[in-house]
């Protein structure tokens, strides 16, 4: 057997002293530091007072049994791995121990070689788990740093540039104003990347707060489109709306849905050449009008989604260079960008569309792209209509 690092401490908990001492001796010969507790109360005291990598825990103990000790370990937040031991076990008891947080189960009598192999496997798995937890913590720390140490200073930069652009510190000519506008747009683009990264992390960690309520899709679309009009005009791009006034409301998180539209419009502006056109459309569809058979294979349609009677379809069409067929499913993944098309030199982190997919799906909808290389792209969002007839009576 390979000797282990002395820092790996193991607690043997067994009321049979002769068996416990034999196990302790075997563990010490294998390179571990091993202690013994003769009952559950003593074990809890020792576990609370020291850091043990592993506990070999007998189930049948006087006063406080092994299952209760195991529950105490898990409730206390200790990362001690636990292997249960018993001479009176069965399959049901083993399952109960695993559900309670045990990592393995030994039936007495057992061979010492088998015990040592199981101990080493549990220790190795614990190291891997702790390393994963450390990496997750480092990721959380990095995300927190992005939010506080990068986003806040950028906001201050935008405010300072805006003061200059407005002429508060002296006259600004047209050319200077254009450069200042470009600087503000670039800062906002970086902030959008940070926001996308933060929210993707929150989605994956299950900590994204989504507040679903009924909103007019038209009002949200008009509000976001208005912000992009100047940006599109600056790049020589025509931005138009085709919005049906009889569109029902949708149940979404307003902030998340607004950012979805903003991300799609930012992409459309980025990849549409000067003289091109972007069209934002919104209309109501009956289920029979939805092209279900044409949905791409990467679209995960929620259970019961197709049985809805009414849908709101939002689409953003551009006249850019288009997206190769092989890339169309991949672009909704993190850090992935299409390999084709002009506009790539303008950068991007490949996070915007990943956020769009997560946000749309969190609102019960689906999103996909229709595109041919050289013929532009259409990003389509399909959401169920808000079903409260009273609320929708004025639509």
C-alpha cells in the first residue's frame, strides 16, 4: 500500500475496543493518523474539536448511534467523509446510510486490505471534491470581483465622459462628440459582457432571481429599440419596427427579457454592414401557425409547450453576412462565436446569446436562429401568450 500524507486524520468509532484498535493499527501502518472513539457522544466531541478527513463509523453504538453521529456531521457542515460499519446490516440499511451522507458501507467481518482500499478511495474522492469546491469558490470570488472591482469603475468612466460630451467643461465640436459617443458605447459593451457573465453564473448556480409578471411585449420592444436607434444610425444602419398592435401580453421577467432584446440588437448592429437594415417584429400566432416541424434540433421544447393555444413571436432580422449552418446551434453556448461573417473584428466574449437562451427558457419560451451564409439572420423568440383573460381583455 502507498503511504498517505500524515495530515490525513481518520477517526475510528466503535464500542468494541479490540476491533477498533486493530483498525487503528492498520491505518497507522498505512501512513494515516488514526484516533479512536468508543461511543457516539465521544465521537461527536472529537469531530467537533478537530478536522478529520474520514470517519469509520459503526452503526450500533450505545446512547448515540452511528446514524445520529453521521447526521450531526452533515448538519454541522463538516466535510468529513464517512464509511459506515456494521455486523448486523442489510441492503436497506446500507441504502439508508448512503442517503444520510455516507460514502461507503462495510459489513463486519471484513478483510483489512479491503477496508484500506475503501478508505483510500474515500480519501481520494474527498480530495477531488474539496478541489472542486475550491475552484467553485475561486469562480465565485472572480465573479464578485468583476461586479465590484470592474463594473463600478466603468460606470464612473461613463459618467466622466458624459460630462465632457455635454460640454460642461468646455465646448465640444462634432468630431470630438463622436469620439466620446464611441467611448461610452465601448464602456457599455464591456458592462453588458460583465452583466451576461454574472447572470450566466447565477443561472448555473441556481441563484438567478426571476420575477415573472405580465407585460406588454410591444412596450418592452419599443423601449429597447429606442435605445439602439442612435447606435444603428451612427453605423449607417436602418432600424425598423413591425409590431402588431393586437399582440397579447406575455409573462416574463421584464429586466431579463429587455436584456435579451438588447443583446440580440447589439449583435445585429455588430454584424450588419453600413447601408444594411435591422427589423424588429412582433406578432401573435395560433399553435397551428407555428412551424413546429422546422424548429432546429438544438431547441428543447418544454413539455406541454406545443399544446398552448396562443403564442407571441418576437423576431429580429438583420442583413448581415449570416451564420453557417454548423454554427447555428453552437452560438447559444458560452464563449462560442460564429466563425463566419464580417464584424468578428469588433470583438465579443460569446456570452450574449448564452444568456439569451437561459433567460428565454427561464420564462417558459424558446429561441432559435434562421440564417444562411451571406443572406443575414433572423433570431426568433416564441413565448406563450399571457392566459389571464381578464387581464388581456383590453388587448
